[in-house]
């Protein structure tokens, strides 16, 4: 298996190279540049031109790409035009918040979805199952920003149970237990929003798999041998039903890390999703290209992790 993992990692190199070309080209096709916003009726065009020359924006596309990709392999994505600090530093400051939010969301998602999906599939056509089906339909239909705004308005502004912005309160000492609990407190609303939307897919997958597994021969054989119903579900049905869900865990985590743009924007949560939106608005090319490249790397790694998890859950599946 490890040979296959190494082969997959090596195959990522040309994929990342092609991705880097597309990212750089699309960034250059964006209208304007980082200095466009500085132009006013009183601005001397020579001043803006000098800034562009100093930033290397007047060089040919090939020269600019060569300089960017060479530095990128060294971990140097340049300096943010907006924040005036290294891109790697500003992403590092925000990445931790997004990772915490993503992990919290996925934990909440599976804590809710696994028992609900298993029970809905086990007691098919019951009142509980019908409620779950209705819940899934509503979850699929409600857009992220709509649910986020409703939760923010209700629990943040009306009831004032949770904070409405930020990742931690000002003045809390970093590294203390109070600091950890305060960060967790700020995660609840955005994490709850992501979890509610994420549970629908997992519940539906698990429900359908349980319903199908109940009709399989190995379940009928176990029941005919007198195996208790609880053990049939826990050892046979549930384990087999988890296979498609396990294969999606890696990609779901990737989607949360790279796709938390709406949630972070709505809740003013300082993560890389919010940074991405801000960078597009300010045409901060160095940050945009670095983030999209990061999302691409995370996606490739997530795919590999999903395959490895599949082989761990089901010994019959091996990466050959």
C-alpha cells in the first residue's frame, strides 16, 4: 500500500504544475491590479506606474510566472499588497481558525448524522423516519447564507447567546483553558450552521445503505442463526453501510476547509475563506494565487486520505 501512496504523491507533482499554470493565468485575467484601487483624480499616473514596475507587474507573463512558481516551491508566495506582510504569514494566521472550524463542524456533523441515519434506516417508514426525510429535504433546499443569517439573527442578536463575530474575545490570555473555551464558544454558531447543512447528505447516505443492507443475504443468515438484532445492526449492517460515508470523509473535510467562504463571511470569522473574499475585492493577487494553490493541494491530499480510510475500514479494499 505504501508504494501506491508514494506513487500517488509523485503523480501529484505534474497535477500541481498544471494547476499552478491555470491559477496564475486566471489571476492575471482578473480586471485591474492591486494598485487600481489607489487611482484617484489627483493621483499621478507616474506614481502608480512606478509601483507596478517595482512589483514586477510590467514584466512578461512568462517571467512573472517563473518568478512566482520558483518562489512558491521555496514556500515564498510573496508579500500581500493589501496587508504589507508575507503571504505565508497572513495565511498561517488565518489557517488555524479555519482548521478548527472545519474539525468542529465535521465532528458535530457525524455526532448528529450517524445515529439519526442509522435509526431512520432501521425504522423505515416510521414517524421518526418521515421527520428525518422532511429534515433532509429542507436542509438540501436552504442555501448556506440564508441559514447562516437566520441562525446569526436568532441566536446572536435576538437571544444573544453567542458572539456574532471574531474567533476569540480581546484580552483572553493565549494558551490558557479559558482561551480554549472562548475559541470553542465562538465556533458554535458557524460550526452549527455547517453541521446542519452537512448532516443531510450523510444521513441520506447512511439511511439508504442501511435499508439496502437489511435485504442482503448476510443479514438474513445472521438473523437465522439467532444473532441478536442489535448485534446484526452494529456488527454487520452499520459497518457495511459506513463504507461510502468513510470514502467521503476526506473530501468533506477538504470541502469544509476550502469552502467555508460563506460561513466565515456571515459570522465575520477570521479564517482563510474570509481572507479569500477580501483578497478578491482588493485584487491582492499574491494572496489569491497562494490560497487557490493551497486549496488544490488540500483537495489532492483529501482524495488520498479518503482512499486510505476506505482500505482501513474494509480490509477487502486495498490500494494496489
